[in-house]
């Protein structure tokens, strides 16, 4: 570990209606207005889920009610907390959202769904520097072209979000494989940054960028939001293993205070299209997962925590 950490939260936005209603109640007037302005019901649902989840996560981090959070918007709309706390960045695409937090340095995050029907070679030629456009076009099959284009886009947009700049000029910025953008080829529009890929579920690409070029570690977490009575529950999962777990055994959870929530978590988790894992839930000090093939206990998570956020 470098001692400098960026946390990246991945969040499902295809939540049940009763959970969405609770999350809507946490949004401020501006966020509700933005949700109402979206033309499509799915877009409104995803917006409410994402921005409500951002509030639940950050409210817990700061020890304040989620609905009390206020934002300061930059010149191009990048939100920052209007109170002491970490620097933040938001993104959402398809049925996933991402939140990045970092203490003491500006941060940007982006998640992008792969779109197989997108004419990525044409778009790369239009928006990317020539070497990157050629890299996209050189992929042998269209699926690889889409993957290359989307990975580059996520890296560029994460970079742009660090300074909260405009996207189109940022697409012209070359992000080298090292992720170090230091101005060696001229002053970068967003300043020096270090960009890193973030492992995302199948069908998505994600990246995070932080101000400055000094190293940092990325802690990736999943957040699953549930509702039980008058409270929102969130399962926080720090992912440090790559296991394909295909079966849920909630009986393995001995703590009765979490067993009911754990049973609910399996419903959205079953649809969690990450190829490497499905989640099991335990207490804050212990987490267990059951291998669907070998039916054995495997210690897989650094920590799992279920916490309540009263409405």
C-alpha cells in the first residue's frame, strides 16, 4: 500500500420501486428537478438510484444524515461537497453507477457500458488522437474495437473530471498506458494526473484519475442498497478476491441481526452481472462465501459491513 488511497464504489441502479422511493426522499430540490427533466423512465430511475446511493455512502462517511448533504457545482457542473470532507466524483452508465472519494486531492471517475452497435472506429477517428484511433481500428474483431474504444473513453473522462473541465477537449488528450499525464507533450488541460483502470463487471469499463502523478492505491467496493421497514440498509463489500461464487447459502450466516437482510441481498446480487463473484454477507469482522462447486467456506473479503441509514 502506498498510503494514498482512492475508494471507488460500484452501485447497482436497477433497484426495486420501494427502495427508489426512499432514495428519492433523500435528494435535494435541484436533484429532483434534474430527475423530472429526464425524458425516459429508466433514466430517471437510474439517476435517483445513483444520486441517492451517493448520499447514503457519503452521509455515513461524514456521520451526517444523507439528506443534509449539499453540493457546490463547478463551472462545468462537477459536484463537490459543500462541507469539509473528501473530494468526490460521480458517474453512471447502464445499470451501474460509480462514486470515487479521495482525501486531499481532486479525483475523477468514469464507468461506461459497452455498446456493441456503436461505430467506434468512426468515433475514434473523430475524437481521439491518431495513434489511439489507429489502436481502436487495429483490433481484429468488432467486439475488441468496442472494448478498446470504451476503455480509452473511460480513462479520458475520468481524467477530465479531476478538474471538472469540458469533455471534448479532454478526448484529445493522450492517456499513456502508464496512466501518467504529466504534460511532457505540452501542458495537459486538466493538469498532471495519474489515471488507473478499475475492474468492472462484464460489459463495462471503468477508470479513476487523481490529481498529481504520485502513486495511490484503489480500494474497490460494491454497495447494495435495500430497505427494511423505515430504514435503508447498505451492504459494503471490499473486494479483494476473484472467485466465481454461484450459490447463496444464507444459513451460513449465524448473526440473526443480519440474516434477514442477507436473504434480501441475494435477490439483487443474483442479478449482479459481475463475472467474478456473487456475494455472501457476514458481520463487520467476518465474511464468508460459499463455493457453488466445492461447497466449501472461503475467506474472500477484507470486510463486510451492514449499516443502517434512518430516513
